[in-house]
């Protein structure tokens, strides 16, 4: 009996010892950071995670980057090098571990890392995890960590210059593995940041944890089969074809550290509440935080995941390819356990760009250079990335590019996914969708201004007129206002009258235009199933306050008019309505709308039919149960808002009222 007892005690003692050896220590390094411009004297408090722009703003060294035209006044930041430092403590127990590593999940981008004055890392990719063995450098007590960030803009300019006369279209950003939208986009500002955008940590362990095989509990197929009309493109989940309804997702802020869990919750809730079942994570942004995919898993939103390449060709050197290989393997391993991800896609619009955007002519490219560019492209997106993906995730489909055919090509509506930009960029009528609908339309849209309450926040009263310099600074699309005017002229109001409009009325009309366009285009797309098996609006969200194709506003993620149209058009319990009568052709009469306020409800009534009835409350930036509604004669409609407001200033108006003013 005693023998058995002693043996049991020995076993237990051994297990305790084994478990204590196996316990890894993880120390997050979030506190005590400071920053300065390289080689200057004074240090200032920094926040981690963060970036240089948010640190400068927090220290009142710069004005709000999103206000008025401050963007161009802050361009100097991206040309400087910046240093960050902290001191962290290490215990004797931590030093006893066999392995100690500093781990960086997000350094943006060209960083040199020093520990106790010894260089331990040089990084060149904001999408990779970087590890440094620091066992021999760490000491008991205080340890000094310094990170020096080189200007990404200066580096890419230097790399591009070194390659001359060879030119990679369309931008030196092609050389760097950094969020491409940081270099500016047709909806985004140019804030080419640097900084510690994810929390670094110290890991100490005796034995490395064994990697667990991942399990994907559903079967995902992308069906691309020749048929009598071209070639299909649709998703089968667990053997069942699924019609995908959704939108394209861009990073939710120009400064990534500001996208908190709460912000993710707001944005994904907007997708869920609009009856979406797919989001496409666009290739000019980032591989999103796990929490983004957790929410998609939870709400049954499928994710089309681009790799982070957009609208440009790529360098073909060995170092670039090795860098991308490590990025792909790390990100796919990190994300593959999320059942929501249904597709890996090599890039956004690079294939069609090379063939259709006229780079060869505009850049006077030699045949030799053109051939080299295409070979490097094929080697990366058609040969290498699918192989690297398959090594760590053989359970999901992969496509090399989205789309394969430019919207002007006949094949774009017969096979593959389609970015149909005949409307907007091609200035085609909205009705053209009836004849030009692809098999899976993964991009299309119509622009509008942000909500007027948002415009009031980034402007002064003297900026609030059509085409003011400040308004132009928040319109990034080429000839954006001219295109809006073209569509407003065709669908709502004569061009001569547009020029007389006040900014608030103009904003309202652009949102009505976006509502009208998306309601009808989605209705047409859905009516063409099973020929068309997906419709993804460009875009769900904004990264700052701007005129864009987004259906939601940057400010508090308020829905714009088109979000309400989309919510209705994506319902599965009814057939989506289409109403292709142009508002300009309607015989509108004064609807004589009356309303009363009862608690957090507005009760509306119109004596005659009313179009695009819009309600706003001064200072309120929350969600409405509905907005931009049509009212029938004599119909009563109740619309609620969130929370309780004291003495709310309510405004209600309709299309008739706005148009009759001009």
C-alpha cells in the first residue's frame, strides 16, 4: 500500500515539474513607449499599438489630419525617419528559460530593432511576424528596446530609381509590402505611416508548443464550369450553391490602430443588418485582425480574402518573392481556422490592369520590359502563391486575380467574376446592367457625398459650397464631381440647376442617386440567378470622411441612404423591387408631410405620395430604423432612433421639397 502511495506521489511530482517547464511566459510590451524624429533631442509619449500620425496628434504636434485640407499640410511626416523606445523588465526566472524571443506581429514597415544597443532585426514587411532570438542579449532587470523606422516613401522612391529605365507600373508602392492604400487611393488620403501597429511581446519557453492540425468543418467549392453561355462562377458550401450578397471591405481607418473591437463590431453589424452573407477583403488594405473574422464566423458572413496586392505589377527579384512567401504562409496559417473564409485571391485588378489600362503605351514600355513584367506576374500569382497556399491550406479554392477581364471586354459578363464599372467610370446609364451582368459581380457602385453631419465636422462654414477647395480635398476620384453631375443631370435635376444648389441639398441628392442606383442594380443582379450568383457592392465602409462609393459613413459608421436600399434589396423573404423610372421623370406634387415626435419615434404621414423622405436630428449620429423612405398618400409610418434625446431638432424633407427650390 505504501509503495503504491509513494509511486503515485512521485508521478504527481514529476507531472508538476514537467508542466512548470512547459509553461511559456508571454509579456506584452505596450507600456512606457516614447517617440522622436530621428536624431532630434526630445522624446514624446507614444501609444502602442499606434503609428506616427496618431502619436503626433496625441501630443498636439499636428492638427487633425482629417480636418479641412490638413492632409496636404502633413505630407512632411512621411519623409522623415522616426524612432521609438521603451524599457522593460525581465526577471531571473524568465532568463532561466531555454528560449527567449522578441516577437513583432506588426512593424510598419522598414524597421531596425535594437535591444540593449545591439541590432536584432531588420524588417521590410508590415504583414509578417518577425521573431528575434534574444537569449544572449537579455539581462535581469531593465532592458532597452529601440526601433528606428525608415520613411517607406523614401525607400520605395529609391528602389524605383535604382531600377530605371525599367519601370513597374503604376506606382513605386509596388516595391514595398505595406498596406497599399497608405499611398493614397481614389477614396482615401495619402498618409504613408510608420509605427508599431500591433503589440510586441517577449516569449520565454523551454519547449515550443506543437502545432495543432486545423480542422475545417465545411466543404467549400468554387464552381467554374463551361456552359452554353460562357463559364459559371459560384460558391458551393457543403454541396449547396449559395447566392452571395455583400460588399467590399476596406480598412476602416486610415490609421489602423484606431480600429478597435468596438469599431469592428459596428462595421460587421452593418453588414449583418443589411442581410449580407459575404464580404470581400480588398487587396489594397490589410489582412484583418482575427476579431474581424471571429465576427464573420459568428454571423455567417463568408469572406473572400484577397492577398495584399492591388492595381500594380510586382518586382521579380528573389528577395521580394521570399518576402511574399513568408507573408503568405504566415497569414494563411494565422487565418485558416476561420470557417468564414471561402476564397483566397491573389490580387485586385492587376491582371486586367496590365492588359487594359494602357500602361505599355503611357509608359512607353519596351517589349522586353513588358514581357519581363508579365512573366514575373505569372510566376508570383499563377505559380508561386497557389503552391505556397496549398502547403498550409489545401481546403479552400484559390484564384489568381479579381477580375480576369476588364469591364469593357465581352468576356467579363460571360465568365469569371466581374468588376462592372461601365456605370460610374464608363458613365453608362444604370439601366445598362440589364444587358451587362456578369456571372459574379464582385465590384460595382455609385458615388455619393458623406452624410451632411459628417461634412459639417470636417469643414468651416466658409467651405460649405459646391466644389470648394476643402470639398475637393475630400473627393479623391478622378473627375468625381463631374461624374456625379452627369448622373444627377440624367436622373434627378438639370445641370444648370445643380450649380445653384446649396451643399446640403446637393449632398441629399447624391445620396438619393446612390440609393436609386444600388436598389436597381442589385435587383437586376438577383433577378438573373442562377446565371449571376453573386453581387458585391463597392464598398461597405470608409477610412475617413470622403465622397465615395461607401454605403456607410466614416463618422460613427452611420448608414448612408444606399445602405437602407441595400438592406431591402438583400432580403431573402421577398423578391427585390426594381423601379427604373427615373426620378427626373416623375410628376411630383407637394406631399404635405406632417410628423410628430413620440419618445424615440418619429410618426410620419403624407397627404400625397412622397419620394426619398429623409429625417435628421441635429447632432444625432446614430442609426435609424429606416430612412430615405417612400410614403404613399395617407400612409402613416413610424421610424425610431436610438436612445433618448432632450429637445431634438428634427428635420423632415423629401425629393419634392429639394427639387422645387431650384
